[in-house]
C-alpha cells in the first residue's frame, strides 16, 4: 500500500493560497469517485485547525447529528452535544455564532450526499455565508463525487451558492509521471496499466498489488469477483437513472460507432434525442467529442474518454456471459488494438508537448478516409509536425514506409502550404535502427527513450524544410 502522498502539487498550492488569504474562503472541490479528493483534503488540512466531516448517504437527521458531534468536538462545547438540533439552520446558526477568531477550516467531504438527501442545506449555507460566515476566518471546502449533482446544484447559475465560491477545483487523473510511482511492474507493463486505468489513485493502488499486467487484468477485470468487474456500473448508476440507455450508448461507441446517427441507430432512439445523453456523458468526463484538427469543428465524432470505461466496455461488458462462465480470455491481437488506440492518446496528451514545446496546437487529423495520428502546429513560426504512433516493433523498412506514407498524407493537409516548414516522426513501442533514422532528420522515439528519461525531457529535434 502506497502511504506517501504523490502528485497534486498544483492543487495543494492553490488550496494553500486560499488558506493564506485574510478573508473567508469557500472552495468547491469535485471529481469522479476514487480520484483522490479525500486524500488531498487530508494532506492539505494536516497541521491545521478545523473540522473534517465525511458525509454518508443517509438521512438528514443522522447527517446533522454527526456533523453536530464534529463541531462540538472542535469547539469543545459539551452543551452542544446535548442539544437537540433538528435542521441545518440551527447547526449553521450555532457555527456562525461560535466561529474562532483564528483561521480554521470546515471540510465536508462527499457534500453531494447531503444535497441529495436535503437540498435545503444549500440555501441555509447561503444564508449564513451572506450574514456572517463571509466576514469570519473560516475556510470552507465542499467536496463531491456526484459530478452531475455538483454541477447542477453547487456550480450552476441556479445554485444558491453561485457567486459566493472563492475557487472551484476539478480534480482529474494524475499524469503518467506521477502514476508510475504507484506501480511495481516493468516499464512497458506500467505504461499499459496506466493506459487501462488512467491516473486514478485508488485504481493504481489496486494495481500496485500486482507485479505483472496479465495477472492484474485476469484477477481484477475478468473475474466476476474482481475489483473492476462492476466498477463502471456503480459509477453510472450513481449519476444517471436511465442506466440502460447510457450503457447502450457507451457500448455502441465501444463497438466503433462514433457518429451521433450511428450511436442512435445502435441504441434504437431518434437521432435528435441522442444529443442530451451524449452531452451528459461529456460533462461527466466519460465521453469526449473530437473534431479533426484544421477540420470542420461542427463535424465531430464521439469517443470513450475514460480509459477504465473504454477497457471495460471493450472486454468486460461485451463478453460478460463468457466471463461469468469462466471461459473468456482476451486475445493478444485485441489487446494490441486497444493499446494502439490508447497509445495514440497518451502520446498526444503527455508526450508531444515535451518533444516540441514551442508548438501551440496539436491533435488528430482526418479527412476523407485519410488519418494522421498526431499533427502539431507552431503558428508563430509556421511549422507543422506529423507523427505516426505504433504500438509494435518497427524495423527500418517498415519505418521508411510509414514515413513515406506520412509525407503523402501531409500533402493533403491545407495549412500554409507554400511557406510552412515540416517535421516528420514515429513514436512506437520499439523502433529498430532509430539512430539512423534520427541522422536522416526524423523524430524517432520508443519506450526505451521514455524509460530512460524521468520527465520526458527530449532535446529539440532537427527541422526539415
């Protein structure tokens, strides 16, 4: 079990900045389940004076009583423990009248449970914030995992708390550089595990119990008692009521249906009615809409963004009957295709900007059946870089064929065609004779290069006219 705190330095710095302000602060911290909100709050509040309350999905009466006990413990008020407090108004009224003069925090973890069981807490908190708490020394942190509820009830214009928060922080996954510190596998398998799990600390902790990815996948995904065997179901059921529709949409995308009409036909609903469902999935980070860089931004496709959902819908949900019978095994070809897809995403999001840091815009390009895995633009210098990503071993002959085809496709990209400078490269699992390719002026990197560098600190490449 990893005990040390990994990453989150920017988020910790933001929280410390808020803490060091001279007036009251109201911070909204939100993010998906298991992303590390509780651990971040614990790390931030360590050594500070205040109240940390972890809410549960239970009745308002029980929630009020438990928070009452926490406040009584903090204020050392034995009388408060004996009072019969029936509503949030009484409890926050007491806190407002008994605020310490020195800086203190009130951290309510899983605040979304309180809202779901009693929405009046929002207006009550607004009332006491406006009348007294905003002029006190309190630093309030409201944390929640139910993203839909937090967005609609806490962050939206309609929320009683709108305009009162000092800062909101959406906590997302850790980078690979931080995530790999959790794992005890060879580098390639560490990267593969990251491409399956993303940077979710709780998931990485589970993976840290294993020393190879094959055993991890078989025990935790493909076993009906595994940790991840039903995880996406729990997450979706927490956010949505129409489970069958949302599951069908995600399953459709996993099958390769990326256009709204294709998804709607698969699900069996009118194409015009599919968009609200897709928007909800995007808002909660499960799905993303991608458009071709330099292409018509109105003509986008929909992809599963969350790597656990992507893996789960491709290999668990799709084969649930065989898994229940204990006869399913993932083929090497199927795993290679999955990692090939996720490797492109990994390269675009976490590698390219280290290779060519002065390029401001990057993304995938496609047009009329032609695709380029990663295209990057330096709009200041009118430079364009073209990359192909290969999750495989590539020999010299194959590399030359890839680069030749890449140049052919590059000629189809309309962007400063007569005056631009061009770079070409391959990023793969293993590239043979890569030094020779580099001598020829190409950008060539494989896992050996990534493994030998701590934070992907590549030298700037040679440019080609």
